[in-house]
C-alpha cells in the first residue's frame, strides 16, 4: 500500500500481463502486507520525516525519494512523495478485502496507490478511503459503515499471518499459481519468462497425468 516499489512493480507486471494476453488468462488478487504495522491508527505524518529517521537523515532520505521518483517516472508514474503521509494501512487493507468480493479490487488498488504516492492523501483516513472507493464505483456510505465496524478485520489478519507463514518478508512479492514466489519489482520480461515456464510445467504435468 505504501511501498514505492509496489506501485512501480504493478506497472511492470501489467506490461507483462499485456504481453501474455494471447497465451494465458491471468487473474490478479491483492493480499495484505503491512510495512509498518505499529504505525499509530488515525495519525498521519510526513513520509519525508519517516524516511529521514529510517535512513539516517534528511539528505539520505531525499536521495532515496529522488531515486524512486525517477524510476517511477520511467513507468509513467508521477510521484509526489514530498507530500505523502505515513499512516497505518489496516483500514485500507480491509477495504481492499471488501472490494475483492464486489469486483472493485483492481481499480481500488490503483486509486489508493495514486492517493498515497501522487495526491498526498491520508490512506488511513475513513473519509479518504470512502471517497476513493466511491470513485471506483463502491457506495461511500456503505464503505464508511464497513470501516466503522470490525468486519473484515479477522480475515485480513489471517491473510497477514499467511504471508508470514509463507516467509514473505518484503514487498512486492508475486505468488504465481500458488507455487512460485517472485520477489521485487522485476522488469516485465522477467515476469513473462516466469509465467511461460509455469505454463510449460503445467503442460508437462498434464501430459504425464
């Protein structure tokens, strides 16, 4: 939700999916991972301050932000991390869980990434989340009621535990066909190669059956 490489990797993976459109049907589902599960709920602070504390000062933070901004631009993304707000992402992950059932997850994921990296919006705020959800076709009032309840919390926590049990310790991580894990924002050709190898293995398994 708040890792720049996840947004960059999303664009690269989408290019791979487009390249494979005549070879495979690829269904994409997003699962939760919290980079900072201990971030205080309901409190938003500038990301640049958090990067400075984490990476050894404002100068180093600026270098890192500048680098990922340049890489993002190569993928057609206009980052504005100077106004991004660090927030607890549990509410946003619960909303993505809800959106999966209604068929809005892919559009919502894109909107939330844009909200964080480009628009400087607080993705830990109920009103922001409801507005983003409404923009992709979800009912804002229903979203607010959902987020004000505990619905989806246990399910998201269970998915977080599954990631830990699978030893996923960083994002982005792409789990393909439930058996191959590809870490990092790989280039599109790498994703294409992995999927084609999986298709070849499936074909071999089918012929041996």
